C-alpha cells in the first residue's frame, strides 16, 4: 500500500491571484523539527556585531538555534565563534554572559583554554599522551563556518555552505544602506532586549516587514506622534515591497517620523536642524546626493532569511528569534547606531528605539498581542475551511509598501527548504 501523499504547505496560483499557507505550518512539531534540520542548520545565521567584542579578550555567550556559543576576540584581535562546550566532558567552558578574559576555565575538571580556543593547560597532564595538546583534540571546537560582513558576524552549522556574500545576494544593497550611515562604523548600543512570544516564529517574520497592519494595529502610535507634533505631516507612508531572492525581502518607504540620520522634524528645533543638515551634507559628500537622500529619507524593513530583521526606521533595530515550540519563540533585539554620532542624536535614537521598537514601546506590545491572537486562532486550523492563511495582497499588481510580496518571498524559500516543493500547484523545485 502506498503512503498517502502529504498535503502541500504552500500553494500559489498566479492566474487566480492566490497564495495560501497551511496553518499547520504554525502548529506542527514535526514541521518545526524540519525547520531546524533544513533551515536553521543550513542557513547563515546572525551571531552578533563585532562592536560587542571590541577589545582583545572580549567575549559573549549567546544561544543561536539551540546551540550555546562563545563569541570572542582573541589576543591577536581575531574574531572567533566556538561551541561553548568543553571537549573533555561537555560542560560549558564559560558561564558568564559577557566580559573580558584571556582564558576560560572549565569549572568541572579545570581545563583552561585561551580566548583563541586553544587548550592551555589541564590538571594531570602527565597522565595523558605526551603530544596530547599538539593533537589539538583538546581545543574548543569552532562553529563550522564563520564570516564577517562589514561588522555583522554570521555563523553556519553546515561545513559545505557557500559564502556569506553569495548568500546575502540582493539583500546586500539594503544592508549597505544601513551600514553606510556611519563613516567610522556602526555599533551596537549597550544592552540587549530579551523577551518571549507565545506564537510561532514565522508570524514575527511576517509582521516585521508588514506595512498592511500599521494603520490599524499601531494607530495609537500615529495618534501619539500627531498629538506631540513629532512627525512631518507633509510626509505620507508610501513605498514598495520587494522580493530579493533566497527568501530575503524588504519594504522601503517614506514615513512621517523623524530619524536621527538627517531626517529632521520640527520637534527637534533649529539646532537639531543644523546638525541634521550637516550630517546630510557629509553623507552626500561620501556617497552622492541621491544615495544620501535614500539613506536619510527612506525607511527600510529588511528580512535576511530566515530570521534576521533590520528595521531601519525611526531608529535601527537588529532582531533575531528562534522557536522552542511551534507556539513559542525567544526574541533578542539590539539597537544599532553610528559610532561617531553626537550625544544629542544618540539620545533621540535611544528614545525612538524604546518608544516604538522596545518590548515596552508602542509597537511591540501591539504586535505581540496580534501574533498571539493569530496563534490562538490556529486552534481552528483543522476545521473545514479554516486551515489556510491568505497572503495574496498585491499579486499581479505593481508593488506597494503595504502589499504582501515580501512575505511571499519568505514563504517560497521556506517551502523549498522544508518540504522540497514548489509553491505552485503540482510543481517541484
């Protein structure tokens, strides 16, 4: 007897203008396991920014796709990513979140490692073979692939993975628009936000570059800006969503709020205008006026597949998120800014970041409520007629910022990796 043909997870019919995603994609444990095997274990994943380990001996421990990793800058200034696991019996060699140290000592049996991962000493060394350290099997194990793109550090658990630059592909254009905001380099501002959402991780992927929900879900924020005059009433939310290939996507648009990267608003006063004008002039000198205008006056919500989001809006946030269950994810967020910006601009950047993008701001609680409401609604997914999400807005039309082409970009690549199928009915990738 032949096994039943599995039902498709994603369907696309261009003639009918239809794009649907099976809601079991958000609820099924086997699908989540397939995501770890075929997505998180195979794709380039964001580890951290080089500014977080700026000095020799700096280190951070961080969990990426269920792995406990150690991110270091060694005494030669080289960046490294190791599995935070003692090669002897498997204990964590570093149990602190961050710090500065030349060495790490495993608390279990006392093995000592340099911040370059090399085994330096071990108790009872005379009871091991004379060339034990030279065999290198006592060194920390590096993550199979590590790469640094303009300060943003990525890892890949697949030793056969292609280069990071090739993986980023067309997303590099938009990533560069963020990174070109600084002459001396972008830096992570101190601290990290950590929170959890009782919803599937892919809902946050969708939400992070969804212009369609802003006017309703975030109406209170727009009202707040209008009431405090913290916006330019002459500027409307307007732009386009783009599919960038490889699951990457972006929404680029104008918006009425101020951005401390030369997008002045009246609330900031004449002194603020002078500073923003001078900043714009410097950017125009380095990149040309057209690119400077794009850097300063356009907003970007960029998704780098599968789960790195850069919201270059009223501030710049970097966000990653991983599932621990089909209906639960852990989220990490950081604020990114130019290293050389003034204390005045930095204060507005942080105020904007916390006011809208932080877990206690205007946006995130609204979004969390929406995503958890979706997850609750998926309890009906097995009922006839309630098993599909519709993600077809804008199909066959010129793209607009509140269409859903950017979400379809993600789902096509997700489906190819998870199920090995084309999104189009009857097709195989």
